[in-house]
């Protein structure tokens, strides 16, 4: 896994049963992209990608505060034997929203995607607060996981939904930062359409391979290394169950 981030640092990706997850970042730090991973129970892994508005130097205090909330509140909400993942995800979004507004001293837009992967069920409960849609690729094609609410950091009374999607064996979930879709060449943007097309062509051999393929594609489209904004890809891949493993 290739990770290049200045502080605050993301946690190491937890070892997962039957799945893998990673994130890849390229280019100089320009804005407020931040991702993190956290095991919150024996079978649940929490992950998130945030994009705090503003330049890197001015938003690191906000990012650090959001990370602290993610790491402290996440385990509290998602631990226990009979949790409701959707309710816990909505509450996590509310807590992150409050933290961002307090750290910013007012309004500061922060599109954010947070998800919780259930290793037992192969499902992801998620909240998409005005972020670039996540893309789920499986045997039926690619499905967009669109926004379930407004970006964090805009209103003190935030409302979010937290739907759940299933990943069949061999499926992958891809999340990219705004810098990926905004990559330009000759005035034309790579766009979400470019991400989808690249994702469709990507071999589903693992999470890191998916991320590298997407970032290679946007750089080829731009014809130069991206320096316009943060460029981040995060992927979750559910491995195919082999006959040997299934029979054990």
C-alpha cells in the first residue's frame, strides 16, 4: 500500500476477513482531503474520506479535530452486541458536523463519505454528506451511491440518511476525491463519467490495484501529474470465495 500524507496520519488499514481496503494519494498536499480506517468491533471496520474546504495550511486544525472525533466516537457508537448500524452512522455524521463547525469557528463546507463494512454480512452502511458519489461495481454493472444529505459544516442541525448496500464476492466499492473528477485537459474535465469508465476497465484483483488504475487514468487524461487539487482514491474489495475456502 502506498500512502503519502502529512499529519494527521490515517490509521493502518485493519486486516480484514474476506476483504481488503486501501487508499492511495498522489501529488502535493493542496486542500483538505483526509481518509482514515478504524476497526470498531470484531466484525466492523469504519472508514471515511473527508474534503474540508480551503487550502491545506488553513484547514489542518479542522481535519485533526474531525479525526479525533472519528477515532473516539466511532468505537463508542459501533461497539456492542446489538447496535443499529444506520442509527450509529447518522449519529457519527452529527458528531463530525458539530466538531467541524466548532473547529472552524463557524461555517466550513466539508463533503464527507463515511462507511462501515460488516465482515459477517459483506455489507456497507454509509452516509454520503454531499461527497462525490461512491461507485459500487459488481456482476450487474456500476451503481452510484449518491449523496444522502448536505455537506458537513454548513448547518448546526444536520439531517442524514444511512442506507446499506451489499457487496457480492468479487465486488468493489470505489470512492474518489473531488480532485480526481476535476482533473482537466483542454478545458474538459475527467468527471465522474471518466471515473466510471476507468473503473469498469479496471481488473478487480484487489483494492490497491483499483486505486492505482483510477489515478493512472486521470493522470493519463491530464497528460501531466495532477497539481490542481488533492487526488485520492479509496477502495474496498470483497474477495471471491474459492471452492476450497467455502468447503472448509
